[in-house]
C-alpha cells in the first residue's frame, strides 16, 4: 500500500481542469492514468523524462481563434448570444440579466460569489446569464476549481450550460470527435453545477442534461446554437469520478516504496535514474489503445510498451481477438502452427479464414 | 527580416562593384548590361521608398481622450473599447489607435488623483451595481450622472439598446454608419426584415424602443439604488474610478 502523496513525491500536485477531467473518461479501464491523475503527477514531465515526450498540446492559433469567437458572442452585453438563445430555447424577451462573476479577483471570493448568485437564482430570484462562474468538483479526494469559459443560463427554473466552441458546423454537421469532446467538457460543468446546487439544498435536477453548444456556422463567423444531450457523458463521468475516489484498491496492490518523484536538484533538473521510473510505471497496469494518443501525455510510452500486442491495434481488433494477447500468437494461430486453446477457438477460426483469403488474393 | 528596400540596397552595392570590375577588365558589353541593371534597381529603390512613405501613419487630429469622449457622447452609455473604435470610425474623421486605449483609464485616474477636477471631464469607469467596483473594460465620462455609469444585471442589454437607438438616430446623416447599425439591428428582435437586406434606422429605433420598454423600469431602479449607495459610501475618486474595497465584505 502506498499513498498518492508518496507517489507524487516532492513535486506540487498538477491541477485538473475540465479538459483533463474529460480525458479521464475516454479510457476508464486504465489504472495507470487513474493512479497518475489521482496523485496529481505531472505526466507530461514524466513522459518527457523517460524519453517519450507527448507531441501534442493545444495550438496557440486554436486558442486565439476560440477567444476571438467567444469575445464576439459576448460583445455588447451578449447581444449575439441572446439572439441565439431566443431562437433556440425561446428565451423570453425580459430575460436579459447578465452577471459577470469574473469581476471579483480572489479565487475563493469568486467561488463564494458564484455560489451565492447561482443559489439565489435557483431559489426563484432573478438572474439569467452568469458569465465565468467558478465551480468546484471533488476529484480523487481533492477539490478542483474549474474556471470555465462557460455561461450558465437560468430560465423557467432550469439551468443550462452554454459552451462556446470555435470548431465549425458545416452544413449542419460538425466533427464528431470534437462535438463529443465538447459534450464531455460540458458534462463536467453540468456535474459541478449540480453538486453546487445540491450542496445548497436545491434539487440537482434543476440543471438540464441538455447543454447549449454554440459554434461558428459553415465558413463564416456567424454563430449557430444547438442543444446537445449529455446524459450518457454524465453517467460515464460520474462512474469515473466515483472510481477515482475508490483508487485505494489499486494503490494497495502497489509496493510501498514506489514513487515517481523525479528528484530534481537545486536547479530543477531531474536526477532520478530513468530505469527506476520505467520499472515503476511497469508496476501499474495500463490499457493502451490508439485513442490515448490524443488524450494522454503518457500515450507514447504506453504505445511503446504495448508493441506487439493485439490491443495496440485498436479497440475493434482487441474485441475481435479476445483471448489472443499478442500479434505473434495471432499469426501462429492463423498459420496453424499453434493449436488454439478452448477459449481461442472462435478467434482462431476467423484468423485461419483471413489467412486463407489473403493467400488466395496474393497467389 | 530584411525589407525589400534593404534587399535592393544590397543589390545596388553589388551591381556597382560589378560595373567597376567590368570597366577595369575592359569588358564593355558586360559593363553596359550591368549599368542598365543598376539603373533599374535604383528606380525600384525609389518606388519602394515612396511606398514606405505612404505607410507611415498620419497622426490623429485630436488627442485620443477627445476622440473617445466624442464617441462616448454620441453613444450616451458606457462602452467597451472595441465599440468605441467602431463608432469613431463610422462617425468621425481619423482613427482611434486601439493600443493606446488600454492605458487611457489609468492615466485619467492618475491625473484626477494628482489634481482633482482640473479638467472639464475625465474618462472614467463604469461601476458594477453590487460591489461598486470598476466594471471590466467599460469606459464612461465623468460628467454623466452617476446612475448612468452604474452597470446592473440588466444594464448591458439596456445600454446596448440605447446605443442602437443613438446610432440609428445619427445614421441618416452618416451613410458610413450603416454597417455598424446592421451589427446592432440583427440582434434586436423585429429590427430587420426577414431578408436582412435593408436596415432602416427608423425601424431599428422602433424595435429597440419596444424592447427597451420591457427592461427600463427594473434597470433604472437597480441603478438608482446603487448610485445612492455609491454617493454615501465612496469618496470622489472612487465614485469615478470604482472601489476595490467592498469586494471582501
């Protein structure tokens, strides 16, 4: 049994945001990621140090584009956003109240003020748009502040999360992965908002499971709004967060002296032998799939480690070849060099058939 | 990065050396060809220099605080720098340099604190209704009544509609303002026809007044209450530039 603090070592814990919380839900079976996130370990730094730097990050251009689009929607008292909400949700004309919660500087004061205004609105008092509310969510036993670029909208006694994204909706279609990522992030906010209301003694059901997604339309800057149902994302997220709180069983299986402390010297350069860290990472099971490359800083390390396994070829291959862990075994089964065990019978038949097709095609 | 002028200057130097070497070597045909090329490069250099002169900005006719004051007076409500730039561009001569707006409010505050009420007006902050703190990114004029400088929850919309009315009223005499007016009109229900083709100022005014009538009463009572509080709680400078003290209470 070890503790998250011991795993992290002397480094400061890395804080979560909606993006990282959303990334957690894409691969719920991965113990390695669960442990790393629960302990607040800087995965990016660790991955770079063991020789597999993550080759992704958010593009500066994308960030600028997003900020410009958001500013455009919120300009002149949210004029454009109000028009959209009136069109999509049928927001009544008198509901135009706008509170910017960012006008308070200190973090805790902002959280308090967000709570005060939102619960007052839930109590039936006025308030329509709340910009930049600061929400809190408990992740792995720690409170995480979420500083969302979101607007909470209250009307007819129901709260909606308004998520502004800068990817385009072309001919009514948007990139599926991006919509899904946006929906997951919005679900994080829905969950945090529900917890906030529940804490204040209101019904969490006041927060709608539908979020308003605002994106540019076609190749213009004209915004378009759609309602997105995030119920499925919410249940995944709740399950994953509950699992993070129950991280203890995984920690119990780890050796007590395991740590990912990089032992930086006085100038901040890590001194820990790389082999020790790689060995430590090997003690925690990972569940690599190609989707990890877009979500997890450790993905390149895990991919290297998973080389030669059928799982590294993607989820569909992993499911088809259940019980056949490695590519070598799959090839031997296909050629008939190895007799399949009982539980491999079905997969082996398929592999042999595929090998036969291949040889017929190529002969 | 070298500009085209730099490149040309280097080329001219190289050509001069080449011409001299050709003349010394007695190669007359080569020297003539190089001379022609040298003349051409020099002509290009002249043209490039003229273009350079065109690019240097003409200094604005008015100081920036007067420009901003003009735009704010036209709008009659607290406004963000972006809107002020657009309004100034549509109605007045010259251009507001956006970068200089960022320090404007701070400079005004410093000037007021050093020697209060020495200028006929100051460009100051709008104040948030609940905390009486400076509202982010909104400029106002110190000579306005205090309640007009207060921003309550409904004020953003009320100010937007008021600004739309003011712009529409002025737009008839300024054909250049049509684009600005359209930007307002599309976000006011009933201000444009279905085709968005034509924006008529009188229709915009009517539509904006109709929506304004819905919010005005509630907004005014918010503002007046907050203004009353500001008058009793804040000193002169804080009434203009906002208080940061009430945040923690």
